[in-house]
C-alpha cells in the first residue's frame, strides 16, 4: 500500500518526535562519556538541528521507497499478466 505525501510526512514526524525524545534524553550521557561541557541552549539547539535533518531524511526515504516499490509491483504484475496470456 502506498502512502500519500501527507501520510508519509505524518509518519516521519511521529517517528522523529520519538527520536527527538530519545536523543534529548541521551545527549547528557554522551556528553559525560566524551567529557563535553554544554549549556541548556546548546543541548536543545543541537538536538533540534539533528531533528530537522531527520525529518527531511525520513520523508525523502519514505517517498523514494514508496515510488520504487510501486514501480516494481507494476512491472511484476505486467510480467505475470503476459505469462498468463502466453500459457493460454
């Protein structure tokens, strides 16, 4: 089943919101592991930058995947249909 562009965007936003929460919670642990000092503004800013990148990436991959999968299904159906008529 193909998704509409809006459905792809909604799925990507929900997925990214979950990723944002995980990333925001994990950043202080990563900063301690790498001995990095940061302010609350930097913490939020870094997480937001990567969130925007994630939304764009997720949307493009989803649209590309849907388009490619749909084309492959159409090609397969045409091949199967040709073989069906050749047998008769």
